């Protein structure tokens, strides 16, 4: 069985030059930033689908029964309270 620490050490020595090529003054979001953004995008997409479904159920026209319940004499204003 080969020694795993030796092969890991060799892999690290090959990756060190690649790591030095990265600009030290540049900050990137990386994989975690992409995952957080993707989760937030999926959440917004789900909320928009839910809102569309709920808005489709809303009836914007007034029913005839609601119009009959309103008082017929709307010209008389209620008396102000005294006191």
C-alpha cells in the first residue's frame, strides 16, 4: 500500500504554484456565493409562482349581493359627535 501522506504532499507541492497565480488583491465569491445566490433565486421563483397562483384566485368584480347591502340613502352624512 503506498504512503498516502507522500502522495498528498506531492499534490500540495504541485498546487502551490497555481495558488500563487491567484491575484492576492482580488476577492471572489466562490462556490459558496454561487450556492447562496442560486438558493435565493429559487426562493424568489417559488414565491412568484405562488403569488401568481393566489392572484389568479382573486375576483376583482364586485358581486351583486354586496351592492344590495349598501345603504340606499348615501347622501345623508352621519351626525358629528358632541361632547
